[in-house]
């Protein structure tokens, strides 16, 4: 959940580290720090707050003579409050080695007690500092630096990415990974490391992903790879196809707004290579997904966190229409604590934008232990969840920088549409060819919805950005969209919002309705009888003077004079409803947060990739 960047080479080290940190700040922004060599000694600069606060300190300090190698870190606090003392990097007692760390060391209290007894003095409240002292202790006991590093790693329990520079080996960076991502970037006469690809894009597209239990030692001329027992490994580089512009705002005021507008093209990317229009089929052959993979499946589990969990709820509606197999949807944080009935007749489908979500990853590992088949729907190439799943369906949405997820959600939903069509053919239900023919038109349809509704949504936001509470109502496949719409609003505007199944409104929420409590209602003709029932709920709210913002099907005119705002969505397929209805809700949340002056791309207390429980 923190961001790490490292560089060894002949460039000026601080510009490289700061550029990388700026691109990783979405992973955490409680504090930031850098460490590098200055006149032969390790020099650390760190600040509470954002990377730009750190930059100000650096550029005010004219006495620096910074030399590579160097490390940078941007923190999202897990142990110890956000302040300069707890900011990374951290040192050993003699300031001979510096450590940056992402993740949680679960046994750090026990290790810290042991080290204090041996005379080590701790400065911070973090779990990270124990790593530096542990390595120092093993060197003191007679191990060489490399063996001390490996021995310390084997002693740690938890999830971690650890990087180290030291005066004992001043030409190298040591880095290790266990359940927390690390990417090594390869250059000519220089090498890089980072927690995520965007930090490397300005410098190289040639990368190596470390696996759990692996170490890399970076020097200017080479990178060597080892396991935690010191056995040398061979790793194959990959070429990243993202360009630098795709990780920048592209003229939009915020990453979130850019990513909302990118959704039509993201949908196109998700469809690429998977549509066989000539045969009227969905083609997952390049992913290795075959009919045999589903043979003998008696139960399906859809498991995720946050926004991805809402996509799973949509997936349940879609899949249950085409197969008779029982489907369960779980929050990953609860899944492995309820003794789920997993066996070799189970299919476990994990959703994660980052592919590093700790609870989802732990649930995936439990499913594999029980013999279940596993399938991941993910956006990030080389992430842990994708490497540990039997089959991976990449959404191909490109980088998502804003903490509040948008295009990751819609591409996950589209992947469920494709999967439902694929299973529809396997289980010989009705021919899916008509909907398959419609799929290429979906990105253009969504683009029209965005262009048409955004100006009116801006006007709507001006009327309601001062509200303290919102209620979101939907039924059937639009119920998860009500949940997601409410989540987006609370994430970025800090307004309390609640998503509810419209049929449950009379079982509690109706007590909250008054003239200052707006309700967002989602209802579409394609839902059949529940459409009329949802509109009846609108009548009940209106009778209590509650403001109504209605999203409904084009041509539904009878409510025009009964609601405060009405937004029309083109009539479409049932399967497309979640995508066409959620994007206007993303825009509504964005415009309200913008008017409130919130930090939209980096909402308080949230991080993009939740890599700890």
C-alpha cells in the first residue's frame, strides 16, 4: 500500500526518485522520503505529507551532493502515526544501511523485543525499522551482508517488499518480495525498481516482475536474481506496452475524470481478440480457457473487495441467467472466515484491479488449498493474483491512477458479460449470437451517454453538493449499481451515501426521507415488472417531499414532472444496463466532489491497492 522506487546508474539520482514517487503517490501519501549517498555517507530526507512537500525540502538544501544508488518511498501508514519520524527510509543503529518497505511485518513486536534486549535502539513506531536492525544484528554475528539480508527475510512473517542500500556495498541495491509487488526496470548502464509500472515508464519499458520469495541485486551493469536461500535464478524480461501518456492526465483536470472518459476505449480494449463476429462466439483461447475447464463444476464463488465486489454482484445476475450452477458472492475479507464449502467441484473467481488485494489473494490461496479451480479477472499484468490463478482474464483497461475506481469496474462487468456469453454456449442455452453482435456497439453507446449527460449532471450537482446524505435505490441488476454509486460518492466527496435495494426501502430507509435528503433512483424498462415497482418507490418518496434524481430509460415520460432531475439512458440489452447506468453516477460523484473542493484523485484515508488486511 506504500510506494517504493529505486535507482542505480549515472543519472542525477534525486530527479529519478522524485519522478518515480510522483507516479506512485496514489499508493500512499501520508509521508514521503528519499535516501542516497552524499559525500560517501547515507543521507536521508523525509517529510510528513505529499511528495511536493519533500521536493521543497530537497531544493532548498543547496549543500547536497547526491549520488546513486538511491531509494524513495511514499507511505500509507499501518504502524505508527503519519509523521517524519515514522516516514521511510529507516536506518540501523550505526546508519550504515537504509530500508524502505511496503506491507506489514506481523511478528515485528517479537523481533523488536529480541533486538532491544541485544542493545538495539529504535527511533520510530514502525514495523519497518525492525528489518534494518535485524540485518545489522546478523552482520554483527558474523554473516556477510548478502547472507544477513537473506536470513533477515526468512525471519519475517507477513507481506513485504523490502529495498536496501548500504555503505557496506555502496554500488548496489538489494530488494526482496513476499506478497507485495516489486518490478525491476532494466536500462543500459542503469537499473531501476518500483512498486508499480508507472514509476518506470519515463525511463524504461523493459521489466522483470519478482515472484514471492525472490531477491534482486541491482548494480549499474547488471541485475542478479536469487531465492531466499541464495540460489541464483534466471528471469525473463517483459516489455510493457503502456506509454507514458496513458499514465498522465491527458488534459483533464483529474485522473478520475480522464479515466471516466476513457471507459469507451477501455471497453474496446477488453473486447479485443475475444469477439469472433463471424462465428458469433466469444473466444478465450489465447487465455487457455476451454470448455473442459468448467467440466464437473458444481458451485461457483465470486470473491472480491470494494468496487470489485459490486462487479461480482453484477456477475451473479448475469451468470445465473445462463447456467443452473449455484453462485455465491462474497466479500474477500469475510470469505475465509466462514468455512466456505470448497472442493474440486468448485470454481473460484477472484476480481481485483491491482491483482495485489490482500484479502482476495488470501481467499484465492484458500480455494487452491481446497482443490478448487481458480480464475482471476484483473487489470495488472504480472500481479500476484494473476500469477497464482489457473486462468487469467485481463481486463486490459490500462493504468488506473485515481484511487476511486471507474474503468476497472466497467471492464470487470464487461468481462462478466463475455464470460456469461461463453458459458451460455457451453451449457447450450439460447443462442447468444444476437447479443454478441451488439457488443461492438457498446463503447460508442457509452460515449454518447457520457457526452449527452455530463453537462446536465454538472447542473444537478450544483443543487445537491451541500447535502449531508444521499440514498441510492435500484433493483435486480441495477441494485449493485446503486451500491457502487453510493460508494463513489462517499469515497471522493465524504458525503454519507447508502445504496439500497429499492424493494427494501420501506423496511427502514423511508424513515430518513425529508426535503433535504436526496434519493438517486435507477430504473430501466429492461427490468420488466420491477421497473414499475421501483417507480412506485419514487412515488412514496415524493409523497414525503424527498428530492428525487431519476436515471431511467429514454421515453419514460410520466415522471418528468414528479422528480427534481431526470436522466435518460438509451434503451439497450439487459446485460449492458450496469455499464450504461454506473458511468453517470461516477460523473455525479465527481462533480459533487469537485464543487466541494475535495482531493478527488487521492481521497483521505484511502489507498489504491489494499495489500494488507
